[in-house]
C-alpha cells in the first residue's frame, strides 16, 4: 500500500511540473476604458468568469497598460478581456 501511495504522489508531482508562468499585458486606450475602471481576464482556464477578483489585471501606474501573471498548466486556452 505504501508503494501505491508513493507512485501516486510522484505522478501528481510530474503532472504539476508542466505549469508555466504566463504574463498577459495589454494597452487599453482611455477612450474605451475610463481611468478607474477595472479590466479582467476571462477564459477557458477560469470557466469564463468575467469579473473574478483573482483575474483582475493591475494597472501599471497611470499608463494605459494593464498586466497579470498566471500560473497555468501546459495547454491551449481561449481568453478575452472584460470590464
């Protein structure tokens, strides 16, 4: 039984080792997004939750640049930006 548990743990660790830090960076013109509006990332990786605080992009200073870094497993994803 102990060997089975060890194999399961090793397989779990191998499965998690294929994760990547992915940075999303977008320039949003103020004409389309007022200064204090929030921008969110929704996609197949978060079940298309359009206003989840975990996927809120951070504004970089007063620039029109927004950024978020996610730890995602290897794969193909669809995504969109929302306000």
